[in-house]
C-alpha cells in the first residue's frame, strides 16, 4: 500500500458566500431550513468555480443577479465536525428584486444596523465584507466569531432599526 493510501483524507466542505451592497444596503435571505437571516451562499458544487458558484447561489436564494468581484474573506467553522471553509466574495448588483425562492422564505436589502441587529455575528461580518478592504481570515462557531471581537469595517452608530415589526418567533423583522 502506498504512503498516500495509508493517510486518511481530511473531510472538507467548501462554501461560497455572496457579499453585496447596493445603495447602502446589504443583500440577506431568510433560510427555509432554519429560519435564520444570512447572506446568500452555499456549497461549491463539483466542477464549479467559486466565482460561478457565488453568482449561482445569489440568484437561487434571492432572485438577484450579481457579479463576483473579489475574494474578501476566508472563514472556518471550528465547531463543525467537517470544519467547513467559506469563501466570501464581494459582489456587485446586476439586476433583480429580492424575494422568496425555493431555498429562502424571504430576501431583502437591509441597512447595516439591521444586519448587525438581526444576523448572527459570524454571518453579519460576511455581509459587511461587501465593502472594499483586505482579505480577512476568521474562525467562528457557527454563530459567534472566535479569537476576538468583531469590529465592522466602517464607522458606525448602531441603533435599533425603526419601523420594523418582529415576527412571531423573533428571528428578524417582518418585510
């Protein structure tokens, strides 16, 4: 048996995340499987490049067409057995109106304040990577960032969004 055959291959899952800002708002979607608000994203499929995948995921999950511009972040979930790696791409808006899809019960453009209020920190930072900046490498546990506190990449005053009603399970504003 060759040495390569003796070494077990580590299992990895690679995901791509869409980070897009349009007119000062960030694209988010409410997942059908767990009801959480997050930026659009999903697993990189066989024979698919990350750039194609990130554009596909945005359209599938929100109905919005985007164009991938640049890699902005590499994130790893240390609490998950497979230690999935997420590649976060800054994208530009091309066309479309966010709305429900087969994968998302809702999609919308949110302000930075709404993102910081309603999206878990490990996912909010992905939304804010829609702004130009250096590539960030971060670890998280699925909800919280690990190894330090997150500071948004821009000056900000966080206030509770106005004019929003909480839905019955308090997992995001009613849109």
